């Protein structure tokens, strides 16, 4: 059986990640990029993996996918570093969300659904 090939349009983080995984699975891979690899949207996104900052009031299937991806990322990063023998810059640092509205505690509790949260109430300085 001839080797199957995959053409990928875009050499950003997502395109290169797809190419890496496809190649590991034995596909012949071609990447088409109009400028520099890793530029465009990949350079603008700052490389953030922040599913908790993106979720609205009710987590949906996309949020669950993003959360699973974040959980799997450290092992995948190690695979990339091992195969490429190149350093891989990654810092698991968390996120800080700042709210400037008075009646926010109910929304924060609902949005974060049990995640660690720190709220400073403007009137009284109470920490919840």
C-alpha cells in the first residue's frame, strides 16, 4: 500500500503540531506556509493555554476539549523536545482574572465551578 500524504496549509503552532503527529503516524507531510513558520496568529497568541479564561458561564464541549488538551500538553511537550533535541520553552503559571464590578461573587463562583478563586470586595476588603 502506498504511503498516504497530507497537505497542511499554515505553518503556525497548530499546523506544525498536526504535521508532527501525522508524521509520527507514518504519513508523508507537506506544509504550505506563505511566510515564516510560527508567525502570524501563532506569534500574536502568546502561546497561551488558558481554558479557564475562555469559558463562559456554562462549560461546553469545547471547554472540556481545551481542559483535556491542557492536561495532556506537558507530556506532548516532552515528546517534541525528545524528538527534536531542541529546548522547548513552556511555563505553567496560571491565570489571573480581574473583575471591576460590585455584584461579582455569584458570577465568579458559577464561572469557575469549584476552581480556586480569590475575590477582593471593594467595600469592606473581604476576601472570599
